[in-house]
């Protein structure tokens, strides 16, 4: 083996170029081997270029292996030209052995790859599938255009319907306003004449007559309150929202408290402020109304066995303030928490005066100013806490 390696490049034979005395045949071998060898050298270059520009090719290692195999084949042919005149047969044999070592596994791997290559879609199949996809895309575009058209049609109908509903709403509001406004006058008559009868005819009335008169006067007073609330409610619906009014919640709270002074004193209520009250975005009169409604409810719906205790606090949240008005009153069962904000929805018995519009009005006022209002109460006898949010001014 060592001897073989040492004499790898020795030329101890007669080169067959000298033996063949047919110069034509020698030339034929020389030129053909040269061209084959050079061509074999070019093929791997083409393969490397192909693998580089088509990075998505399947099995790129196969191209590499094939390139090496072709390169070694080319070497055998170029060596054949050299060996014609320089008989380094040992070295030529080694190169052939290397080529054989490369060609056999390459051939095996190629054969194993054939079934998988067969599964690759042919260019014709790809063309057909592309055409199919193009048809599907075109159909989808048509469907999308139809959906768009239907959507536009739907939006137009919704806009028409909304306009109609807004108009109907406005008609209803005007009607409600006119009715409540016009009813006030005859009602005032009833109240005034009831009071006059009470003042001038009281002694002459029988017990039954006195009872009828008081009932009529009470009814007229209740109706008066209802009409006042109804008027504020309908007026609020039509009033254009003001820009970004600033209001001191502290001042609004104080004003509401002053307005309720008598009612609070009558039941010895304790109304306290648990935190300082901030400046918020709402009109002063609107916030006074919200506080007044919530505080007056806290007094109206008090427990008969406890002095009303009402606390108000404000808590800062990102971009807004969260107000809460808590009382120790009769409480509200959870199923009613949402319903009490509906207009005319009352849970209490009719002995407690009210129109059922106070909370609906509060909700409207708060929502018009970008806030939310809700109630939390664990149920009957457990007190209630009304929460509402308003935008901060800073
Ligand atoms: P009104 O007080 O005129 O009836 P509101 O809209 O202010 O109307 O309130 C609706 C209903 O919600 C009331 O009738 C009452 O049953 C209930 N309610 C409101 N506030 C309270 C409260 N603080 N505690 C218990 N119940 C309340």
C-alpha cells in the first residue's frame, strides 16, 4: 500500500499514446475526452447557480451530490487525455475509484428519490390548478362586490329607518311636552280651588267631604310633580349638548343640599362628604339635578327604623371621576338594579311621592355628558350605593 502511494505519480509504463500508432484515433480520443471533461466541469457550475436562484427547490442536497459526481466524472475524462502521453495509471485508478465511490451512492439515492419526485405536481398540473384558482378568485371578487352592494343597501335602509325613528321620537317628545305643558294650567286651577275650598269651606264640610277634598288635593300635587319631571325630561332630550362645560362638584353638591335642607331636617338625616369633590365636565345645573335626585331618593327610601345616613365620595380614575352616593336605606333587590333607571319604573309603594322619572333623568344627564350610572345594593334593608362617572377636566 505504501509502495502504491509512493509511486502514485510514477510513469513506469509506456503511455498508450506511444503504442497506438494511429494519430487520427489518438486525436479523436484526446479531443472527445477534453470536450466531455470540460462540459462535465460546466454542469456543476450550472447546478450551483440553479440552486442559488431557486431556493425553493426540493432536495437541494441531491443537486450538490450530483454536481460532485459529475465533477469527478469530468476529472476522469481530463485525466484520460493526460494519461495518453503520461502514464500515471495509479493516480488515474485512484480518481476512478473516487468517482465510483461517489457515483454509486448518488445513483442509489437518485433511485430512492424517484417515487417522491413522482409525487411532485407537474408544471401542467400546476398550470391547471393556477387557472382554477384564478377562476375562484374572480368568482370571489364578484361575490364580494355583491356583498358590498348589499351592505351599502342595508346601511342606506338603516339610515332611512333611523331618520324615521328620530322623526317619530321628536314628534313624540313634542307631543309629550305640549301635553304636560298644557295640562299644567288646568291642574293649577284644581290645586288653587282645592286650597280655596279648604280655606273657606272647611268648617262646613262633612268628614267625607274633607276626605274627598284632601284626596283630590293630594292627587293634584302628585300630578303637578309628575308633570314637572316630565317637562324636564322632554326638555333634556331636545337640548343641544353644550361644548365642554366645567363644573365644581363641590358647589353643585352644596346647592343640592341647600335645596333639600327641609326634607333632610325633617327626617334628621346625616349627609356627609367623605372626600373632597373635584371639578368635572358637565353643566352646573345638571349636576345639581343629579345630586338632588340621588340625595332625595336616599331620604325618601330610608328605613323606618334608622336615621338616614348618606355619604358621598369621589375617586380618581384615568381621565374620569367616579362618584358614589351611599345610603343605609331600604335597599334594592339585584334583579331591579337595571330596571329602576327606566322611565316611570317605581318599586316602592305609592305612599312615597315620586314620578318614577328621577333616575331616568339622571341617566340621561350623565350619559349625555359621556358618563355611566349604575346602582349596587345587596338587597332589601341593606342600603344602596349609586355610582356615576364624569369626565375629569384636567
Ligand atoms: P321616584 O323616586 O320618583 O319613584 P326614581 O326614578 O328616582 O323615581 O326612582 C325609581 C325607583 O327606584 C324608585 O321608585 C325606588 O323604588 C327605587 N329607588 C331609587 N332610589 C332608591 C334608593 N336610594 N333606595 C331604594 N330604592 C330606590
